[in-house]
C-alpha cells in the first residue's frame, strides 16, 4: 500500500528535471551488468571470471573514489572475457578459417581498410579506459584452482560441475542487488554529503 501511495505522489512535471554536474558519476555499473551472465555464448565463463575477481574488486571499493569512473557494460564484458581467456576458462572452439566450399574465405569491400582502422582506434581507446578502471583493482597473477560461491565449490581444476543453474541464478540476482544498493548509497551520499561526512 505504501509503495503505491509513494508512486502516486511522484511529481512527474518534466520542468522539474535538470542535469546535475554529478550525473556522470551515476552512469555505468559498479558491479557487472547481470545480463552478461544471462545471454551470450560465454555467459558461464563470465560468471566464473567474476567469482574469481569479486573479492579483489570489493576490496578496491573500500576507497569509494578508487575508480575514476563507473565501468559501462562493454567495459565489464571486455574485462571479464579477457580475464576468463587469461585464466583458461573459455571453452575451446575449433578454428573456422575456411569457407563452406573449403577455400579460404576472403573479406570484400572497398572500405575494409578504413573500417579496420576505425575499429582498431575504438578498440584501443576502450582498452585504455578499461585498463584505467581495472588494472589497479584486479591482479592477473596466480589464482586458486578452486572457485567458490559462498562456501560452495563451483569449479575445481577444469571441472565446473558445481556451477549449477541454481548457483547461476543466485549470482545473477546478487549482481542485480549489489548494483541497486550501490546506486542508492551513491545517490544518498550525493544528496546528503554532510550526513556522510559525520562519523555518527
């Protein structure tokens, strides 16, 4: 009942909408976009990669200003994919270098070189931003052979039998919850800075 009353009491006058100078602080995801764990051919590998790095990432958040900006979904996608590849978590896919008739498939088009240059430029810029966000927070060094979710072993060695559908649902729900709670906390700090500055 109270939720319905609150929604009905919302002032929807568009004239009250204004852009805050701090708006950029609220764009992005402090934790992975949960949809990375739902769709795509590597969503299970993404989950395993996140479970491997989440302790380091959470440790980096002790200092609220440690990240220069919030990662966008593409940053998280690239980072988790690269980490999963580095840790050998990606499934081995056979090379498809030949066309359907057995010959080597060639790309056609006049603008292929220009397109490739633009793609490489955007890719380099994205990697620079990605590195500025994650490099100081997560180490690519040696990791344990076991991956946990809580006290449950979801992967040991190269066997991920513990990553059951139920565990995957819990991880997905947890990232939804973490992102929501962080947004609320960050908004509260922005609206009531004096209250957060006080030790009480």
